[in-house]
C-alpha cells in the first residue's frame, strides 16, 4: 500500500468550532492511525483478519469509552471528541471503527447506563483498557430491521436464568470476552444480559466470505441452554428502548466515522488527479474530474456541519433519535458516493489495494446497512415529520 499522505480537508474552517481539547484528541487519533493502522490494514483486510495488535492503541487514544467517566476507566470526553475519534479511526478503516463503536457504544454504554455498580466495576475498566473485548447481540437470523420480533429468550430458573436462541451478524463476536445480549423474558419483555465467554452452551462461530468490513471479525452468538447468573442481568432498563438508546450512541459515531472514510477517499483522489497526466495534462485539469472533486468537498463540508451540530445537541442532551438517524443516513450515503466517484478518478489503480478507496467502498456497503439500514432511517425521518408510522 502507498504511504499514508492524508491531509484532512477543512473547507469551511470548522476547526474554529473545536476546542483545544478536541484538536488534541483528534491529533492523537490521527497520528496513531497513520503510524499503526495504515501500514497494516490493507493486508489485514485482504486476509480477512482482525488485527488484534491494534487493540492496545485503540485503548490508548481513548477509543474505548471516550465519553465514559474516568472513574470507570473511560476517557471522560464530550460527544464531539467521541465523534472526532470515530472520524479518524474510520479514515483508516470502517472495520476498525466498528470494533471501537461496538466496544464503546454497544457494550460499555449499556453497562454504564443500565448496569449495576458491581457490573460497572467488574467490566468497564477492563473494556476501556482493551483487556476485555465485548460484542452486542441484537440482530437475529429472522429479525434484522425488526429487532422487537426477536425470539431469543430466557426463563427464570430460581437461582439462574436459562438462555436459548441465536444472534447473527455480530461484530467482535469471535473474540469477545463478554456479550451484551438482548433477549425476552417469559412475559415477552426485552432485557440485556451479560453473557461471558466460557459459559456452557455459549458459542461464537465466525462468519466467513464477507466482501466488506474484512478487517472486522463478525460472527454468530449461539445459546443452547446457557445458565446465566442472575447478577448478569442489566437491572436498570428493559424494553426495546434500551438497545435503541445504545444504537443512538453508535449511530452518532457512525455519522462522524463516515466523514473520515469520505475524507480519505477525497484526499486520495485529489492528490491523484493533480499528479496523474493524460492527454499531456493532469486529469484534475479536466472539467469532468473537477466536477467530481468539487461536489465531493461540498458534500463533505455539509456532512461535517451536520455532525458538528449533532455533537453540540448531544452534549446538551437534546439530540433526538430521528436527528441521529438523519445524520447517519446522510453521511454514510455521502461517503459511499464519494468512494465510488474517487475510485473512478483513480481509473484502474482505484481497484487495487495500493490505495484505500476500494476497501472504503466495500466497507461502506456494510455501514449503510448495519445499525439501521438506509431505508429504515428514512422511515424514521418520515415518521417523525408526518407523525405516521410506515413500518407496519
Ligand atoms: C458486517 C455487519 C456487522 C454487523 N454487526 C452487528 C452487531 O454487532 N450487532 C447486531 O446486533 N447486529 C449487527 N449487524 C446486523 C445489522 O444491524 C442488520 O444487518 C441490519 O439491521 C439489517 O437487518 P437484515 O440484514 O436482517 O436486513 P432486513 O431487515 O431483512 O432488511 C432487508 C431489506 O429490507 C428493507 N426493509 C426492512 N424492513 C422494511 C420496512 N418496514 N420498509 C421498507 N423496507 C424495509 C431494509 O431496508 C433492507 O433493505 C451487522 C451487520 C453487518 C452486515
């Protein structure tokens, strides 16, 4: 792979809206990605292996629990810092960002928000340091966009719960030490359970043959009469709203992360367009290529503004789920379109692993589907503005 020459675009001087702390956090993440991710990520993706050696670095830049309070091992940062970290990581690879998103928003967040003090103390510091890795089991083979229909269930057996069912498409599953699993009790109410590796009847087979997020490990969670100690139930929230709150946090991170992937594609394409000559001049001098690049920077700038404003709303506790849906949907589609256009600017070279663009493009096909598909987020906006539910 070519050396990482990335320079971040900031067409509207958005840095002026950031604090010194935001910039420091972003620089640390950006430098780490250049040093430790860019040199190894292409090979990891080609081999379809999660590069475990980056776990320590992810923890060091605060990517595991950026906004979890320091007393539990988190970085105690605000939402914009969290977003910037996700942006920088996804600039390297969406699969690496997925690992960090799951750990932070889908594992640490529910333990912090809905867990007991004992659960917080037992799991959060180890998850923040990367000593423990976690995964989040909501999706099932027959219930993706409609997780409320889940069939995974547990029964109260007096001194423990008995868990049965299966989850699929679970990021980090193959190596996770702990899974936050959403399952129905005997009355049909959804609860979160902490399922630990080694529990009898619990297995995590790997999902193979992915053409997308190849540097992220994906797997199933299978529960065959797993005895869950009662203290492993998340006590402080139940119902579908609990996992949806986790998804709000993760989707917010994706809205920022997608900008990173888009910036990397744009920056690569811009540099290439200025260097590559055809018909005795740089291809960037042709109007058709300038149109592509000009539209890209316009869309990136709009996405940056959306993400920044959403970050301020989240910092004030005011962001709605629908606002988060809009940003996730817009920014991921924006990134995917930019990846496709950038790849064309590189001509044949665009399909090789010499450049990051094709990898970003394939990764973004998952990002546009997981954490609520593109269509589902549109329906969320539709429902919000009309007051009419088009899901059913
Ligand atoms: C690489 C990867 C990693 C993932 N990681 C995780 C994870 O860590 N944890 C987890 O729980 N899940 C995870 N997922 C699952 C992901 O969230 C689901 O794939 C997603 O929610 C969509 O579900 P589905 O694949 O079953 O598609 P379906 O729900 O079957 O949807 C298929 C199509 O139908 C459309 N559709 C569905 N319902 C409607 C409707 N009412 N109106 C109009 N169109 C509709 C959808 O938009 C989509 O285009 C991951 C997925 C991938 C690909």
